[in-house]
C-alpha cells in the first residue's frame, strides 16, 4: 500500500505546513483502520494526500484510487443528469413531474424538477415507513415498487412547494426515478453514458461488485467494520461509490465556463439566507471575502465525505473517508474541508 511511517515524506512535502497540521490534528481521534483520501486543487493544480490510522499512529498512504461511498454528494451528479436533460431540451426545470409519469401522484401533488433539485418540493426527508428502519442498511428493502406505491398512495407535502428549502432524500429519489422513466434507462447507465465516461471517471459506479477490490470498508467510531449501504430506490440520493481522483476530474470540469450543464447546476435558484442559496444539488455559500463556494457533503453508515469548489479561483477540496456519518467523529471530516479551503490562495 506504500505506507510511509515517516511524517516528512514525498506526500507531505506537497502540502503546506498548515494543511499538513490541520489534517493530522483532525485524524488524531479517528479509530484504527480509518482512512482519509484527500484532493486539494489550487489554481487548477491537483495534489492528492492520504492518511491511515494504524496502531494509534497516523501514517501516510497513497489512496487516491481507493473507492469509498460518497453518500449525498451523489445528489450533485443526479442534478447534473437533470441539467443534461434541460440542455438537450428533453424537459424544462419548471415542468411538473406528473407530466412525465404514466400514473397520477397521490392527492394530485404538483412538484417541479427544479423544486426537487433545490429541496423546495415540500416533501419530507424520507417516507414515514423508513423512520423506524435500522440504520445498518436502511434503504436495502425499499425498491422501485415501494417507491411507486408511495407516490400513488401515500405521497404528501409537509409544507407548500417553493416556500423554503428543506433537505429531502425522498425528493432526489423521486428525481432519479422520473429521469430514468424519461430516458428508459437505469440510473447507473445514465451516469456512465452522460457523466462518468465523459469525464473519465473510471472507478465511479453504483454497482459495488464492480469495484469491490478497491473498496475501503466503512467503520464506526470504535473502528468496527460496518455493512455497506444498498440504496435501492434511493440510489439517486446517495448511492455512488467513487475516488478522490475521479471526483477531482469532475471538479476540474467545473472550471470550464463553456460547460453549460455544469454551469446550470451551479446557478442560484433559491435564496435561503444572505450567505446561502441553492443551485441544482449544490449548496452555494457566500464567504466573508465574497467568494462563492459550491458545496456538498455526504454520509452513510460507514463513510463521511465532503466537497467544496470555487470555480472563479479554480480551487477545491475533496475528502473521502471510511468514518461513519452516524457517529461523533464525522464532524472531524466535515470541518476539515472548509478549513483546508481557507488555506488556498
């Protein structure tokens, strides 16, 4: 695995002292066998850095090609598929999704593609039936038929659509479902043909069996290995597995202002506060300096991920880890991402 026990090594020399210190400080509390796989992009130049906890020590490791569950960062890719449909004039963002289904939604609920992608649909975070399910692998048995039954018999909004942005995994599950019906394709095939092949993301997939030899096992806060999550009908909300090397390719593509589909996803569609608004999938953060950060994080039972990009400065930070998003240590990952961003330029 090319692990180097010496703190001063060929990887750390790529980082600034401040970056190196921040990473190692956050790693101190992580359990043995935990890993952080990090990409730092400064003015369009990418550097990879990895660490692993072993025997209560923090060692460096080359893990840019190792695979992790990326959780809800998946939503950025689902939104990119949506943007591709819009650019290809297959649909409009303000279209009612009912117009693209061959069955009516319960209570004639009306919701647009834009509302789903900006979390302004008024839908709950998850269906009520999932609130009592074990977190070991909560979505495993919630397949497409259950989702369709929910849409036709139980779907309800908890507040008026378009009024506020309230995070909804259910909304993105529905978005992926409808896009698949329009394309007459699976979510995986849409990703591969429209995004992963385009940006040469060779180790990105929703099919775990395709990358099991590169997959890092997820852990809880005590270092116990956990089950991977099977997202089933919620695949479009959090089912992608990827590497920091692949995600860095996707990030570099964001710096191309002629890429209409990516520009569309980063467009502000709903103002939440003076410093935060929603694009399609992306959260748009206005920093104190006036810079705009495009942000998303992710988490599953055994993984925490975070991603921030600044397209104007051509900067970005991507962190993948096998640290559970359900424990207290997930904050070590989430807070590290903006701290590293603040070290750039």
